[in-house]
C-alpha cells in the first residue's frame, strides 16, 4: 500500500522568505502526486499535481514542486512567501484502481508566516 | 459555478444518535468520496462510489454508512456504532477516467456531546 510522509508538522517563515515543504512517498510504481492547501475550517484546494513528464511542475499562487524519483520525494517550494500563504498543506499520492482515484494523504504541514 | 455543497457546516449530536451529512455536487462527476480529518492524522478515506447504486469501503468504514441513489448526491450516515465520531468530514468528487484530481467540499464538523 502507498504511504506519504510529511516530516515537518509546523513551519514558521518570515514574509518574503523562501519556503520548502517536504514530502516523501512510498509506492511501487510511478505515482500520481498532489499538493493541496487548506485554510482553517475549509475544504482542500489543489495547488498542483504531477502525473508524468516534466518533473518540475508549476501550480497556482506561485508554488512549484519537483518530483525526484531517486529520493521518492515531491517537495513543494515557493520563492517568496506572502502572509496569505499561512495554511495547512497536504501532500497526497494517488492510485488509479481502474475504477476510482484513491488518494492517500500525509499528515500535513502547518505553515505560519510572520510579518 | 460548479462545486460541491456539504451541509450542515456544524452539527452537534448526543451519544447514541445517528446523524446524516449531506453532499451534493453539480460537476457531473462520476466518483464521490468521503474523508475524515482529525488533527495530526491527515485525511482518511471512509467510503467512495464510482457509479450510482454502487459504493466501496475505504480504510475506516466501520460505524459509517452511505448511499448513492443519484449521481449528484452521496450522503454519509455516522451511526451510533462509530466509537469516536467527533471529526471534520470532507466530501470530494472526481471524474471516473483515470488519475483525476479530487474536488473537495468545504466540510462538515461533527461534535458529539
């Protein structure tokens, strides 16, 4: 079975600083990988996804992520963080079973942005 | 605009009572899902459905039940058999044609008093 590890429970960065959120996955084949963001009390919004092809993917709000097969990683980055980026971020690995897309989520990383 | 509507946003219930959470989508998606979210545990899959009148258990189905009588609707019942029902519940949907993105609703927070 697939699994996802987000080793950082909580990260604090200053506004304008760069950001990297770590994600490691375990899956026997090439996975489908996602990053979602969640504001308090809200649902999840897709930031970006990797299915195949270019290993550097661009998403919304200036985020990007790089798939590294050799490290089983899919880290999320942003060059300059804005105060509005404070939220919880979830990495997920998707498995297409032939009938449905089943996602396995990491435990999340809460981002705090200081002014 | 298309989307997923979950209701109610907040729900309180006494121990021993069943409660049903509503999930409606107008995205014309085939598949629908229910996830449970607890602090520090991420999201865990409860049930999912690929087509009308069919659904499958996820990783933590015990104490829950679902139905899929219409393509647009996928209600979740939290039964009295669920030992720790207080949580945030998220409904999602996707197309049924490959590894597709899940679209999520805004969630329902259930508190058992």
